[in-house]
C-alpha cells in the first residue's frame, strides 16, 4: 500500500512540475516594427514568448493602413491562435474583425490604443494609457512651465488615439493650440515645425506625439532657429536621442507609456490564460509618466537597448 501511495504522489508531483504546453499568440499592431517605438513593443512581446514558452507572431501593415490591418486580424482568426493581441487606433475600421475573433472563441487583449472602446468589442482587458488624460497632463505641465501658445504635431492623421492626445493637450494647456499634420518623415516634420514657428513667433510650446521620428526633428527645428531657451518641446514616448535632449535642457520632458509592457504583458497574460485559466480582472495602465531632466539620463541606455 505504501508503494502504491508513493507512486501516486510521484505522478502528482510530475504533473505539477511538467512544463506547460507552448502556445501560439498572434500580435497585430498598427505601427511598424521598424519604428523605434514599435520595435520596443515587439521586443517586449518576444521576451514574453521566451519567458512563457509561447510562440509569438508579430504582424503589422507596411504603413498606417486600417484595411490592411483588418486583413491581418482576419488572417490571424483563420489560424485559430491561442490568443490575439491587437492595438485599436480605429474601432470603426477594426471592430468587425476583432469581434470576429471574439465570436470564434479566441481570447483577445488590446494594447497601446483603444482602451476606451475595447470592452465594447469583447476584448478581455487593455494594457496602455488613457491618451486624452496623458495629453491633458502634458498640457497642464507645459502651462505650469509658462506656455501660452502651442502646436500639436500629429504624424499619423486618422489615428484616433493621436487625435485624443492633441485634444487632451489643448484642454490641459488652457491656451490656444493648433494641430500640425505631418507624415512620419523626420525631414518633413522639421520643415513643418520650423515653418509654423517662423509664421507665428508667439508660439512658445511644441508637443509631438512620437519621440524618435517627430520629437527629435522638432527639437532640431527649434535649435535651428536659435530658440531653445524660449520654445519648449515635449514629446510622447521615449528615444535615446530625445531623452538626451531632455537631459541637455533642449526639451522639456517625455511622456512615457512603457510600451515594452504593452508588448510583454498581453502575451504573458494570454499564455497564462491558455495554460492555467489565469487572467487579471481589469485593465493595466502602463502610463503616463513624465520623464523630466533628472530622470532622463537614467533611462537613455535602456532606451538605446530597446527596453524604454
């Protein structure tokens, strides 16, 4: 009898210790992995796959293209993965495809954008920040720093989340704000920011919505005009170059949404859900956090490594 009990106990321990089966998780994002911001998201997703044993397939359209992104989601649904991670920059365009995934019984977590509409589409939870609130906080801080007139540089026209950032900035700033539309082209950004500043010398505040491709050239535009001491530049997100500008006093601050977590946590949650039925009970706010001069220098290296 003792031998029998010993065998049962050994079998139970082996079952507990046995590694969970690898899972297949698909991530469909609206931003390209070649974009420094999205490369950090992809790095987080890849590390989560490494840590959990899940296979992670990261997909994105070649440009900001909601039709192509919806097609990528539809293709993922046809493959019946164990979990799907999506960003939702346009709920009207992507909603039917996301609901198709939910109806097919695929657990879906959203990240980065769409937190205000995710649950209406059947998404389990969202990992990200409130874009309007983040913009409002940035506006309030820039007003505290003495800003009286600003511009909001939108490099992805049609992305609802970026519209929300500019709207929040205008409310928090409490002073006139004009939106400057651009493409995600540093040369165009620098040219348009410089033109706006030269056309209206009362502009003393510039908010950009992405650090590497927009924030850095905006700083260059201000520096080219010799106006670093009178025009404040702040940006959403982090890059090693923009953080150096903050540390050097050329820029006011960066708004960190910790996008590495936006890649890492959804993949981890979906792997845990597939293996053990575990899932957090609510959304996870990954930001916003303002990174000002004293903190900037501490995270430059991590940004260069693709983690911050």
